[in-house]
């Protein structure tokens, strides 16, 4: 059954066409990821489906009696408990219960009870509680009034309402923006199990690769549907771009050859007819369609000088605010090559730990030792509020780098894609992504040895997130990462720390193990699926016991990559004739010995890697 049909849709905003003759069909059970450049009209399209704006042409048809679920702007603050707010989303159930309280008589009372039974009204409170728990609200939090929560937390309640409705068509616009990593991972699992249709706008590449079965690309006012997830979409687009580029070259050569003939023989009577024929052939040739690509996004971090390890240690530390202790028994060591992601639900102390490591919060007790030369770059998710809206990126950078020339300041901005025009645009005129790039440029201006990133991908699109991953791969300092984006965590971090119950402990495993550990939060949903006769996906019960092996495997891979890079540097130095002309025989000997030691280490680690791989494959 087709749930949604969009046919020949035209939408204009302020006279500018966002869509011209765009079409899309969404069948029951299909999960569609809606992607496109910022400003292409993705959110506008969802508003048109919801009836919140009138298209300029075409039509939108929704299946008869189909229920649409979407996230309201924000749940209003009031005295109603979170659980009751979510339950009220099912207006049919709420209406039937209200009618039942009026003590209807006879046949009507029987009809109400029969309908309540059919919609499983008695299971609704348990189902609502399960969804709220998955989004980070425990039983006590669910009973509190909504006025006690900030806007970000009330957005989670709005999301819970949409999920609780179990609609035929679910519309989600950046659903993970207000979630922590744990809630984002829970939401991924919920979407995977959801049996209705969905259209999801997201910059979370992992969600688009794990949770959708097709990609709708809004580009040049049209919608093109690609089967498969985001990874398949990228592959197909890349292949088509290459084919188009080859065709463009071929067409251009043919045009040039024909035009040359026309130019040479147009004036000659004997060749005039042939020249006219060629002109007509040129007119019939298809126009060369340029391979339109978004402006390439590149980030580049200034590289710090190397410091001896460790660059920071905390011993027997306690952290908190005033008399309130948030974290206890902190024993931490950080080296310059560390890449650490912090796990744990919001409110457990991840940001508190980040402030301690950044030196912005003094521990309540314990010893903190830092290399006196160490510089720290701290990207905080709420720093955007501190920007001067009347200033420009360039004025901010000049103020932050008083000893640098304007050219050097512009160069730092250019590292994050803020070109000459953007550098002199007022901050109030920048997009959310451009403000995030400005903050990244300010954070890294003095080539920090340790970079602390607290939700760095808020407002960044998919291309910018990929650019951030590549820049962090080239960065030669330590990285402490807090992010709700599992894809970013998996690609950047090689160590995981769990911040929970007032402690910071290494997590011996990867994100798949962490998902399995959080699996108990999905118990309610699993039971419902079993009742419906749908077998839930099995969780590998033996995963946790193999976590240390997988962690060691990842550690070996990181070490091998570092050794390969060091060997490359040494080989380059030993291949330079000037080294031997300098007479630095001690340096040559040390480099040669180190190269031999690296070769032995590589051989040993590769043997260990193969052994661990065989054990895991056997398991």
C-alpha cells in the first residue's frame, strides 16, 4: 500500500523555487532518508506533507485514515507529567477513556470497552514509559511536570509522543539533535524495529546507513529516489558523476571538432551546405550537463609540537561544584596520541570531566599534573551563545590572535572553509554550521596539544562531519570526544571511557558491545514484538566476553598505523643524501637501529593480530 504520494510538486519561497515538478512515492513500511544541501528545502517538504504550508503546484496525497507522526517544535512547560503528556498523544485512547468516565450506558459502553481492548489501551502506559526510558527519563523523571525541564529535554518528550503514536507515516527532522549518544543509539534500534513508513532528515551518517532502506535526494528542485542506504547512495552518485564527467569530455571533443569544420568552411561555397549540416548537428547535440557537486568541505587543524608523555595526569581526584561531588576517585593519564570518547548518559558528568581536563574547572581534591607547555583547545556545545552577533569571523579571530597579522587570521579561518566573503560577514548572518566552523577555528588557533570536543557536530552537515573526521585523523594531538553521533565516535576514538555512577572507568569493548549493554532498555519493545509474532533481532550473548580481544585488536591496529608513519619518516630521512654528507654518523646509526626495531615490532604485532582474529572468527 502506498502511504504517501507526492506528484509534480512545486514550492517557491520568496520567489525562489525550492521544488519544480518534484515527485516521490513512499510505500507502507519503507524508511526513506531525505538528504540534500542546506537550504534545498528538506524541512519545507515535510511541512508541506503536514499541511503547514500550501504548495504552489502539484499535489500531496496521503492514504485514507493514515496516521502521521511528527515532532512538534517543543512540548510546552506546564504541570502535566511527562508520562501523561506522551499518553495524551493517542487522542483516540484519551477520548474513549474520557467518555468512559461519563458512565455511558448500554451498547455504547460495550463498544468503548471493545475498542479500548482492540487498541491495547491497557498496555499504553507501559509502552509510553519504555519509550521515555529509552530517551533518558527514568521512572522518577517521567512523573515530574514538564515545567521542570529545559527546552532540549522537552524536545525529547515531543519525540516520545511521535514514537508512542506508532503512526503509519513517521516524519523526523534531525531527530538526534537533542539526544545524547545513549538515546541516539536507542532511537536507532527503535527505528529499525518500527514497522510503519518513515521519512527521516538527518546529518547522522550512521543513522542513514543503519536505519533506512532508500535515500531521497532533493537536488536542483527534483527528488531522486535511490534504493539502499546512504553508503549505497554515495557509491551510485560517485559512479554516475564519473560517467557524466567522461560523457562531458566526449561531447566537448565532438563539439570542438564540428565547430572547427564550420569555422573553416562556412564561407566556402563548395562546403557551405556541409557546414550548415554540421551547424544543425551541433544544435541537436545534448547540452553538456556539468557535474554539479557541493563545494568541497575541508577542515585542517594546526599541528602542535610533540611533548613527552604523559601530557596530563589526575590522581585521586574529585570533581564537582561547591559541596556537590559529581565524580570521585579520578585516576587518569592522557598521552598526546590518545583518542578517547566519553560514554554515559547526560547528567552523569561528561562535561564536568571535560572542564577538569581543559583546566576550566579545578578539582575539589586530588593532584593534577600538566606539561607546562601543553595547550588545550576546548570546543563547548554552548559556546555559540558567546559570539558577538555584530562582529565578523575575522574580527573574532583578530581579537583572539592579537599578535597575528590579518592574513594569518584569514588563513586560520580558511582552514575551516570560511572564505574571504564569509570572513567578513556578520555573525548574525552565518548559518549554524558556519558558526560551528568559526568556533572550531577559534578553538584550534594556537595548535593545541589536546583537543576537547563537546558535541562538535551540532549544526554540521554530512560533508562537514566527514571533513572533521579526516582532519582529526591527520591531527597529531590528543582528542577527548563527547558526541551523540555513533558514526563519529567509531571513526575517531580508539579508547572508550564510561562516565557513570560518579566514576570514570575504561570500557573494554567497542560501540557494538555498548549497544548490547544498553539492550535491556529495549525490553518493553521486544516483548511487544514477540506478542505481534515478530521475532526480535538476537543479541549476541557472547559479545561481552570477547570485548577485551576486540579492544586489543583495535589497539594493535592503531599502533601499527603509528609505526608505519614513523617508519615512513625514517625511510625518508635515510634516503636523503644530505644526511650522509653532514657526517652525523650517530644520527644515522640511531635511525637505522630504530628502523630495525620498528620492523621487529611490526612483525610481532601482526602475528598477534592474526592470532586474535582467528580466535574471534572461531567464536
